């Protein structure tokens, strides 16, 4: 294959994927996706709190995630920030919640750890951004900070550790929601301390399958090493906003017979 042909193929692939980004990165995507839950809110603190909790339970069927995400909103009286900031031990004592393996014990701990963050004049954004290095180190640093609050060992599994080769799909999805600023009506772009250039694609079965068909990933497992393979290609396609291609890969995997 000649160099010129390689260039043509790259241009054609970029054009194709850019078209798919435009097709799926629209407000029409929102109602059937878990991101619809934080889209109920306008205050930054409300958005980043409920989005974090919804992203944490974002595995399984999307309709069930949305249903249980709404339960979280109801539990917090439609005021995520006020609830987290002021929840007393008695408020949390009788919490009842289950989404797959995430239960009331986990939710109580997550709320208490979030409360500790906000009562100490910080935020989820600041807790991510204060850690130096690439996104793998930022996620691992945030995880360590979050787990510093006393907790049941079982709750640790709900925060993935990329230093143990997890792709940290849900945390990377949450970061995409908070950081990207394209004003298409899907991602919020309310964080300023992390750049879109630092983001990693949420790697799941759909994005992984399409990425392998495109030759972006050679590894069989959807782990952090596979994610690093994927990001090399996505950054070549757009170094300033590589994670926008999550829409293309996910859309092709879910909605198209590709």
C-alpha cells in the first residue's frame, strides 16, 4: 500500500467518523441515555453530583439505569447538592436503593464521601484536577481521595482503578460529560480545570467492537491497555477533542449493523 493511498484512506475514515459524530452527538441522543438524568438540572453542583452517581450505576440496560437514576433524584428530593451537603446520619439511615450490585450501603458511603468533599469547600472537579499527570493518574488519585472516607470494603469495586488495568469506562464517561464543550446539547462542558485533550474514551462492548473492526484495537480485552491503543488513533483523528468519536463508535455499535 502506498503512502498516498494511506493518506486517502485516513481522510475517508475521518470523514466517515466525523459524519457519525454529527449524526449521534445531538440532543435527540439524550432522552434514551443515562445523561438525561443530570440534564434535568441547571446548577453546576447539582449536575456534577447526580451525573457522578448516575455514571457510577451505568452498567446494564440503559432503561434500567435511567429508571434507577431517577430514583436517586427522588431520594435526594430533587436537590442533589443540598441533600449531599446537609444529609444527616438519620437521613441516610433508612436509605433503600439497589441497582445490580450497587446497594444502599454503597449509596450511603458515596453520599458521605461527597459530603466530606463539599463541606471542605471542594468539588468533584477540584478533586480530579488537583492530581498531577495524565488521566490515568488523575482517576487513580481521585479514587484514592474518595476512598479516604471510612467505608465498607465492598464499595471500592464501584470505583474502577486504571492502575490495575481497568478501562474505567464509567468514570471516563462521566469525565466526557463534564469536560467536553461543543454545545451540541449532550455533554455539559461545565468543568474548566481539565482539558478535552486529556480525556479518554469510555470503552465498552460497543465501542470496543467497532474499534476492533476499524483496526484501532488489537487487544481482546477492553482494558486500559486497549484504551491506550484506541486513543492513539482517536488523537490522530482530532488531537483537540479525541473523545468526540465516542459518539461515532457507540452509535455504530448500537444503532447500525456495521
